[in-house]
């Protein structure tokens, strides 16, 4: 038996393993919570919009509205609901804009 290494043996270095596959998207964590919250908010907004639309469509009779200036007028209730919704959206947008500007 010989104790000298065999010089004719092929050089056997360990081969680098294949790169690890990219991790699968997590089903939990801050990104998922943010996405879920946005989706829930959009669904809620759509549901509220549909309900307001149906409510306005059902209430089409004329009502007497006392405006700030002048005499009371007969106005379609759907117009009153629409204007009130528009005023609320504008005020909400202004409040959100001012809050973000102040931060």
C-alpha cells in the first residue's frame, strides 16, 4: 500500500449548489395587512356608494328646502341628497388634505 496520493485522480472540488429559489410571497406581514385594508376600504366605499345611490333613486319626490337666502323652494329630494353628498365629499377631502399638510 502506498501512502502517496494518486496524482492521476481527477480534481474533485465540491460544485456550488444551485441558487436557492426566490422566496414565495408571504401570506402575512405588513404588506399583506396594508393590501387587505385597502381592499376592504374600497369594498366598503363601493357598498356605501351603491346604498346612497339607491336611497337617492327611491326618494324622488319634491321637498321644501329652506335655503340660507331667500324663500323656501320645492326641490327634488334626489337633488338635496346629491348636493349633501357632494358637500360631504368636498369637506372630507379638504380635511384630509389639511391633515396631511400639517404632518
